[in-house]
C-alpha cells in the first residue's frame, strides 16, 4: 500500500524505498531515524565532501587552556606512577585477570570517574584530558584501556552525563565515580550494526510504572564486573504505528536485578583479561524512571554515546603507536646488519618515518575532536569520530605490524620467552594481539566507511533525492527537480573557479597555510568526482561500497592532513615545538606526511575510474554459490 505524501516519513523524501524488501526498508528506517535525531551536519569534516572546507573550527587549532592542561597533568602523573608501580601487563595477559588491588587502586585515583563532574564524586576533567589518559593507558595495557573505556566512554557515565536527569546523575554517577564498573549492552547474536534486527524487548507492566526486559546481549564488555549496565531494548510502537516500527529505548539496569544471567565469558585472540560476556535478560523488572532521555529515544542515546566513545580508540592507538615508535627506533639504533645499524637501511628508515608522522597525525585528530566535545558535550561529531576511529585504528595496525617486522623473531617471540632466556621482555607480540580488535569493535572499518559515505551523500540526497523518489507525486518531483537544477547551477561551477587563499585564520606558518590550500583544492576535486559518480550511477551508487570507500578514504586523508597541519601550526606558535624535535622537525614531518597522503589520495582518485570492482563482485558471487 502506497503512503500518501502527508504520511511520508522524513527519510522518504531522501531515499526511494519502494523497491526495497521489508527487511531492507526496516533497517533503513531505523538508521535514518537515528540520523534525523542527531540533527543537521555542520562541521569541518563534513564540509570536505562538499568542496567547501570550513576551516573556522580548525585553524587556529582549538588549543587546550593552561588551566585545563594543568589539571590533566596532575592526574596523568598520578596515573602513570600507579601504572608503572602497581601493574604488570604481561602477567595480566598471561593470567587473563586484572588483580583486585588494581581495581581498588584505580578507583582511589578517580580513574573510574575521569569525566564525571566533581559534584557527583568524579574528577570533572575535560574530554581532552580523558583522551590524554587513554593515550597513557594505550601505551601500557590494552586490557586496562578497555576496562576504563568501556566503563566511561560507552557505559553508564557518558549517556547519563549528557542525557540523564538530575535524579539519575545523583543515583548512578556517584556509584560509577567511586569505582563501580559499568557496561553497555547493544550487540546481539543476530545484530551487529543493524538495529532493526534487535530482538531484546522491554514490555511495560500493566500499571505502566515498570518494564520487563527479555533478550540476550553478546560481547558485552565489562559485564562480568559491572554493577550497572545500559541496555538497549525495543519498546512498544507508538499508537497507530505497525509493530515493525518499535523504537529503541535506553535503560540503566542494576546488574543484581533478578533475571540477569551471565551465560558465558567470551575469550579472544588478544585482550585476555577482557571481562566480556553474553548477558541474558529474563523478565528483568526495571522502573520507568531508569529510562535515559525518553522512551523511544534510545538511538539518539546510542549514537551520541558511541560517537564520543569512538574517540577513545584512536587516543589509545596514539599511546600504543608512541610505544611502538620507541621500541622500533631503539632497536633500529643498536641492531646492526651488513655493517650498519638497521635504521640506516632505507627499508627500515621508511617504516620509522611513517610511524613518526602517522602517530602525530593521529594525535592531532584526537585532540581536535576532543576539543569539539569540550566546547559542547552534545556536539555532533559523528564524521570526525568515525574518521578518527577508522583511520587511526588502521594506521595503528600498520605501526604495530611494522614494529614486529623490525624486531623480527624477537617481535614474534613472547615477552615471557624473551625474559626466560635473558633478553629484555619487550611485548610486541602481545601488543599486536591486543591491537587487532581496534579495526573491528565499536564499528568495523567497513561499517565506518559506509557510515561516512552516507553522511557524505546526505547533502546531495536532500537536494536530489526527492527527484528520484518514485513514491512521491510527479508534481512534487518536478518541483524538486527545478530546485535541484538551480542549486547545482550555482554550486558546481564554483568547484572549478580558482581560489588563492586557504580560508584559515590565525597566525599560521606559511608551510601550514600551503598545506591547507592543498586540502581545499583536493576537497573541491573530491566534491566534483563524488558528484560525477552520482550522475553516472544514480541510485545504484549506494550499492557500490568499494567505490564509495575510495571517496571516504580520500576524505579521511584530507581530514588527517588538515588536523596535522593546524596542530603543527599551533605547536610552533605556542612554543611547544621543542617537545617534538623543534620547528624544522615538525615541518619536515608535516611535509613528509603531506606527500604520502597526496600519493594515497591520487591512487584513490585513479581507482574511482580504473578498478576491478565489477570483476571482483562477480568472482565473489561464484565463491558464495
């Protein structure tokens, strides 16, 4: 049955759903609802795909205030002293358990309440300082990083801080700040990144004062230690809506509530002490006042929480990458082959250079995105966080892989084995195992590319989508066509007109301004090519995921180059260049990164037209059959 224009959903004006299966349409509706709740895009990262990069929030770089940095320094010093003196990452990995005294010590430090306001017993530190803490943790132990990140990046503290009532904050944040562990339950056995398939249900009781939760959640990190958990469940559809329209609601649930059962502790290739399990809910009675934000608004809670939580991953990757660079450079200096230290051989030198530049770019992305959150706790950072998570986790994997290659057999050998035969127990093997998950959880690289591609196409779909919507009346489509033609008649020629300034403000070094001009010009080329692809493929473009992935990769490189350029300018202007080898060294890193990035971008541009995607898809179909 065809819906009338009056009953069209907002996304129907953007994407034609008439030829979709019921399952595809349900998934789209759920995803689009989340996007609509998140609000309009207005960010530097999003502007890259439209050929009009808005450098206003980036250059000058949003620097951390002296007061905020001092507060962070004080906590970081206590944290590093504790980690160095009281933790043994190799023992934690070997035994698959974090000692109770480590939990207690972290709680005394306030590490379970880094971002929780002081009025609720937390440290009240900024997102930037939280990211700095994640860098320190990432350099030492992936298990502890995952524990604290899952607790306060996606567990109870983050959504309650942003969306909770005052009563919820008083009740739950105080417990979390004191060291009570929390978790986040979203994934299910049949549900990864498709919330439309969620089966966990929350049914209201007859008096309407409680909900009964039934279902099963998979891969719930911290669940074995958690006292509190955020549970995403489907609640009844609004009156007059079909059952398929059941919205998702977020609940805070006490883990000692009757009906909750941990049925299995999951074990993994790395992160051996990850307290991750399968959680079953059987008639778990939860008060209505435990709902976060509002009934049916769980997707907004999940989206905002996951976006902010994703920043922690590249932050931890920065710390691990720094440690890898230290390990690799020390070994490259002292290990000799063919009459010279291996670091002087070009093959190894190239790996070290890439590690150094990529690590600084990662840090720039994290610091910029963290600063956006510090400006506004509800900031919509979906593209920035996705770029950081995707690009940062992939570069970190390259770095740890190259570290193992540089260390050779000593990289592949376990730290315990090295120690047993009298060598320094450098845990590259453990670091590689722990790092591998970063490109998978909290949104795999493949999902991140699809997510970013949808955001990149959104401005075009809002303009041109109604023209292609066969479910809309012809008059409406013709009107939309005229508006689209007028829009593109103004927008497209502007992508070809020369521009001679970067559009950035602030006292920036000439080299930095030059890089931002390159970003602007490449952004214009990206916007043109994306528009051409839309004209060439039409609605079928959304199915060409490999092609869209190349556009996303170009955008990610431009985002990394932009943030690194601006951050470099900030370090030079603020007198902090000495901490990074001096002004000339910083500019050398920027120049090197820019050349590599532009080579990668050029390759992606070539791949847009010259690729083997069609042949690969046909071959894969044969494999599946």
